[in-house]
């Protein structure tokens, strides 16, 4: 773990009501694996503890929901907040990943709904991408911008490698877990991330497909990039909910269609996710863990 720079102090973590706020000492992990997705993934766990975490970047999308899956401690974070009130562009991605790391998370799973850009990637396809293309416009995509934070700490300007944006170990486990549930997940492909919240025009969609990209989503960036900056492993599990406008002949994507397909597959995706949690390595040998090696970001990672 990289802990260069001045001592960062601990982030405020509180359980129960705000008046009972307790500060969790650094080095006492509450979770090891993070899942950024909807409430459908943890709503059926028997024992879930809700905690609020503040960060130097503001509050995350929602509270963290701590639970145990397959003997591993997991922190669940609803990406769009409860009730889905945050658009993809308004999600505080920096706060989300910082909050997860501050409770001890080192490996992150990012399930998301995407549109298929090829006719063979119809609704219900699960794809574990190995590349992404950023087509967003208005999101803060780095912690290392050289700016001074409200707490007075100032980052340096640091450039991390994102040549391979996803954790190779996490990808392998995700593919194995899906196949173990008779879901023949697509191994690799490029996720194009658009600004949203609107869906693509047919022309945009055909252009995305013509580039050879596989699926289109709205949240995969900067989630993956920020995870890498915090030396977190990040694995995307992309559930195709619709064929994108350029890949189908009908009326184009509707939000109702996306919700319907996601609802039909959420139980299956949860089963796969929980299997992934149980199989993720306890010790990390991947390069994600040393993304900042030899570089001083100027701020202490939580
Ligand atoms: Zn990794």
C-alpha cells in the first residue's frame, strides 16, 4: 500500500445515527471487497450494517452497506444512490472510491447495465470487458490534479498507466464464476462510456460499433481510472440490457426496456457476483496494487 505524503488523518465513519459518529482507526479494515451497484445485490443479505463515510471529495452516492458474503467482508455502495437519483454525470466517483478504500476495500467489482453494439450481444449477455473508451465530457477523472483540497492537502500531478484498465485476476475470476453458473460470459471487449443520461443516436451508435467497440455504458469511466489511481483492483461486469440504437431495427432503447431486462437478470448477476467475491484472491499479485510505485502523489491514500 502506498502511503506517501503527509499523514491524511482518518475519514469520518459513522454507524447508526449521525450523533453516534465514531472514527475508525486507520488500519482496521471493515471490508476487503467493494461492490458498486444497485441495492438488488445486498437487499437479501441477513445481516447488513449501514455506515456513512465522508471523504475529502464530499459524500459518496450513499451510505456503505457492510455485509459478509462467502466468508469475505464486503462493502456495497449504490452507485446512483437509493432511489436512483443521481445521473451518471452527477455521481461523485472520487468520493465513492475513496470511501471504499477508507474502510479497507482493495478489490472493487463494478456491475453495470450496458447496451450491446453487436447483434450477437443481445439482452441478457454478460460481458467482462478488457478495454474502455472514454467518451464522457464533464467528469473529474483524477485525484492527482495538483489542486488543494478543502482539508489543505495538495496532490501532485501523477500519471498512472491505464493501458489495461481492468484487473486481470478479477476478470479471470468473474469469467470462471459466470461459467460456473452456466452463463457463458463474453471474455473481453471494449466498453464505450458516454456522458448520458440520454441514450445514443443511431448515428453515434453505428459509429461506436464501426470502431469495433462492444458495448456502451454511462458509468464505467472514471470509475476504472480512479480505482487504478487508488491502487484498487477493478473488475467490470457488464450486463447487456438492450441492443443499442444502431444495432437494432426497432424503436431504439427505452428506459423501461433497460429496467425490465435488468430486473429479470439481477438475481442471476447477484449469484455470479457473490461467487466472484468468494473466489477473489486474498493476496494480490496483480499490478493494480502498485500502480503508483515510484511516484509520490503528495496526498496520503486512505
Ligand atoms: Zn488487480
